[in-house]
């Protein structure tokens, strides 16, 4: 027999208190909060059902992460629709078994369309214009990055020159189920480095299709952290604070950001978090989530309308 939903003010307050939600407000407010809670639980249930439905073999376990944190052109107040161009590109080859960085790639990049940095961008990144003026263009950087990764053909399966080894099948709402026969993946803080900044570099050229070694599934560490620890998504500083750590180096310096993201990864490993693909991108604005995933998506409770004070 289904449990009766709370109806009186007292019943609603008791029910909300049991699940840690605010009991503040009149009957209409309490009922609305209860319904929003039920809608959220249903959303989570559906996602978990999708995860169970797609719990087939995920393929090869990850051994290496290519940790990136690019810096890009920007203007004060610009949003994600702004067509940024990459100006710094670090890539740290991290061994998940040895739990250490085994090689580093780093270069500045000269923008093709707008090579002069804004004052806001120079202040944010602390990158002087002279470094950018003498830097190679993105197309050359892509070749240099490919050359760097090719040095590790004996580790990366398949090597960057190898075939595309993903089997895709479409699922609802931009979720993809795939089998991977790769032991490496790109990793970054959020989806933006790969699915936005790198993707935009191809969207603004005649070659709109990125090479298969750079697009596809990747590890969004920020989302993985949120899903694994059941907390809201947060930046590198906030993730480090879980272990009472602080940022080392200069924020918005691509290399320092990437090295601090590695520190997050290392401490996640200490808590036995398994690293897996959780996002994918094919082209600019053609992105989505990967399934199956070990950790169900975490959806924080956000009441609609005004913030409700807690008791």
C-alpha cells in the first residue's frame, strides 16, 4: 500500500524535517516544497534507471589522464558565447597507477583572429603581449601536441596515430552509451577546456572537424568530484579545500591550474574514486554526457523562486 502524502501543516513539517528540508512557511509553501522534492527524486530515479539500463561493459580501464587547463582570450563580462581563442595550452601526462605526472607539455598560443590581448585578459592571466606575439598559432601547437603524445606511443593504447576506437549508440537527451578501447583520456576542470575552448578553435576555421585523437569522451573532474562525493560542483580551490589544501602558484595560469587539478586527482585517488569518462564532445556545441557511469549524477536541491530561510 502506497504511503499517504502529508496533507496538514504539521504532517508536511514533520515530513520535510525528516529529509533535512526547511519547515519554514505556510501550508502552500510547505506543499510546494514537498512537490519540488518529489520531482527532484523522480529525476534522480530516471537517471539511475538509465544508468542501470546501460550497465554493459564499458571497455578498457583508464591508465593515463591528459590533464589540460587552457587559458583563452576574453573581455570583461563576456559569456560562454564569446568566441575565445586559446593563448596558453598545458598538457600533463598523469599515470593513474603510479599516481604521478610523467611528462609535461606547455606552450603559449598566438590567436589567429584577434592577436592583441585585452587589458582585462592580460590582468587576469598575467600573460604579457610579448609572449603571445612570439608564440606559434594553434594549428602549429596542435602538431606539437601530437608530437608530444607520439613520444608515448608505448604507453597510450591506442597511440594518437591509431584508429578511432569508440563504439557509439544514441540514447535520449544527448547521452551516449559507448565502449572504449582506450587506456587514456583528456581530463579538465569542467567541460569548458575541451568542449568549448578547444572546440571553438575548429569552429572558426575551414576545418570544422577536430581529429579523432582530441575529441570524443573525456573526464570532467569537477563533475566527477560532485557525483562521487555528492556535493555541488565547485572550482579547483573549493575542491582542494576538502583536504584543507590551498592553491599552489598563480590562479589563471594554465600550467599552475593543471598542476593543482592533478593534486585534486591524487587526493580523489586516496579516497578510492575511480576515474572514468563522463562527458563527450564532437564539435563546438555538439556535446553531452556519457553512460554508463559508476557514479550517478548529483543534482543539488534548488527551490524555485526566493531562497527559503532554514530553521
